[in-house]
């Protein structure tokens, strides 16, 4: 990067006027952005003009705006930083709605920068105009329409703060084309005041925490139920969760979003709870006398019948989002605060008890849990003629483990001609094993991969699985590995 742009200090306002594109790029730099995902259009060309005149922020060109949003989500989840997507007006931003809603539901911090028609054409049905603020209001944590160039930098800085603070989520900044072409003065992040209306509590009420610890000390059948809030709080929260489990001897389960906060090899682990959870976790939830829910919002996949959920237990809920407390499940003690801060004081309060509770009082509870474990709810039988999905994942884990991989999944069953959940809930009772979503014809995925310059691999025999995975690992290009899994008819041939 050369010229005046290279001399901009990240903490000092520019002493010259910048155009909208320059202001956007500088604001991204000052918020630590190194990568963005986007697709260009006329309304955001001033930003793209600046992107291609610099080298410190890398732009990834996607093929669809929804892909930009999901890429930004994945980036945020894997790096712990705010993901950034850039889309144009009209269909550009409407294509982003699915990703924005997904980020909102999963509490993923992303900033969506969207183009808009000029301010004087808003509301006039101009080319590629849509009510972006109205459309995205229910699927973002907050959204902005920038009405003047002098508000552009301040708005972007606030968007990053809101996306990452408290319960993370997506924030959209809608930028009219005339604002991006205008010139104004850049304002650095440290010159922008915090929004007084959004100051989430972090520490948690100490009196409420001490009351929670008093309940924990008396419990005979307790369980710790964790969610994505522990993950979002950071590594310290996960460490403190392990410390609390060791101190108290309490069993630990989690939602899918909370997986990884407590190690799967830990002695107190009951595995995941909910619709597709383990027998021991769900039985313990139903029979516990105290539940400590940390960063979990009691979603419907975990709780199908609220009135039957852990009916005989006292409930403690810890969440940084006050609106999540008592939202679905009534609780006895609600504590608003960041998981790491609350766990730290909870551990302090536990250690400060006049008499530290003996873990022997939990022996009968653990005996009951160990009996539930004998059901082996995730066991399966391997097949010689078809690949079971559990077997495929086990071999993938074993062979990629030395490379410290990042694994992304979806809710289907990898390739069996059906969307998984639709098949489970909409099975046609005609003996065919097919659901209403059965796809009679699918493309040759290996040829599709080759058409895009990637390596295409295919496997449907268990005896060839390891060799194909190793071939995938050794490839020097992206790989699409089509692993054909057992169909329902295959499992009946055992």
C-alpha cells in the first residue's frame, strides 16, 4: 500500500477528507479486520475500488451472497473474531438474510456491510431498492442506515462493538450509494462513545451467585447443563467449567452448541443432551434435583415439552442475555452475566463455604447415571456391504487427527438421498423406506468437483474407506469426497 493511505494511523483521525470507500476500509483496519467475504454490485463499487488498491485486507470473492454470510460465520467461529461480509443492494442483501438469521440463532458475531440506492431514491422503488432495515430488523442483533458520510466510520465502529459484545450476533450497516461517493472526515474507534443503551452486565449479581452456590451445596442429584454461551465466553470459561466440575463432582452435559466446553474424555461428561442426545444425559436431566444451566437458552431441540422438562428440580440459569432468562423455562435463580466472570465467582463462593460439601453424597446419583450409561445409546453395528455414518466419522477422525483439523457438519445423514431431519419426521409408511423428500436422481458429485478444478473422490465400500480418506489428505487441491452411506434398506440386510 502506498501514498497517503499508508500513513493513516489506526488511532488518529485523518487530517484530510476521505471518500466513503476509503472510510470503510480504514474502519475495517482499525477494527482488526484482515479478511472479508463478498460479491460486488453497483451500489458498493466505491468500496471495491478501494479493496483492489490495497493489500492488507484480503477479499474472498464468493458466488452467492448467502455463501459470503456462511463463510463469515465459519470464520468467526474458527477464529473468535468478528466475521465480515460485503453485499450490494436489493437481491444482494436479500440473499444474505438466511446467513444473518443463522448467525442470530447461533450467536455468531458478523458485520454485514450492504449497499443501498442513493438517499434521495429511498422509498421511490428505485433499481434494486429494498427496505433493507425493515427486512433485516428481525434477523440481526442491530442494524443501521447511514444517512451522512460523517456518520459512516462511527456507525461501522459501533457495529463491531455490538456484534461482539454481550451475546454475539450479526449487525448490518446499510450504506446508500451517494454516501459512499461523498467525502468526509474519518473518525477513529477510540473517538466514538459507547452506546448508553447497550451495556450488557458481565460480572453477575454476587448475592444471586451465593444463593446459587447454597443450592448447589445441598443438592443430591445435580447436573450442569451448558450451552454455546460458554464457548462464546472464551477459553477461560471452559477452563473454569472444568474446575467447577472437578470441585463439585457434578455431572456435565451440553447442547450441541456447547460441545467442546467440557472435554468428551472428562470423567463427569454425560455427552450431549436433547433430541439426539445420550440416554444418560436425558435421564439425568429428567431426574435431577438441581440444574445449573450456563449459557443455554433451552431451545426446542433440547426441550420438546417445557412442562415435562426436569419437572422436580430447582433451576439456576446463567446467561449474558437477560431476555433469555426465564424465556422458555421458569427458573429459581437467574444470573445475568458473562459465563467466565460468573463461574469465577461461583468457584470462589464454593471455596468460601464454611463447610465444603462432601462428594460422597453424590454416590447414589452417580450409580444411577452409570446404570443409564449401560444402554450405550450411541452404539451401532458395522456393515460389510455399506458404510455406516458412525464408522465414516470414526475413520475420518482417526486419520485426520494428527493434522488438527476443523470439522464442519450439517444435520443430514453425509449422502443417502434424503435430508436427514425430513426423513426422520416425514417417513412414508409404505414399507419403501423413502420419505417425501427422497431424491430419485442426484448429480455425479465427483464430476461436479472436477468441473470446478477440485479433486473428486467416491467411496461406498467400508473396505476402501481408509484408502480414500488418505487419498483426500494427500491431495494438493480442494477435495470433494462423496462418501456413500448405508441406506435404510442396507441396514435391514444385516
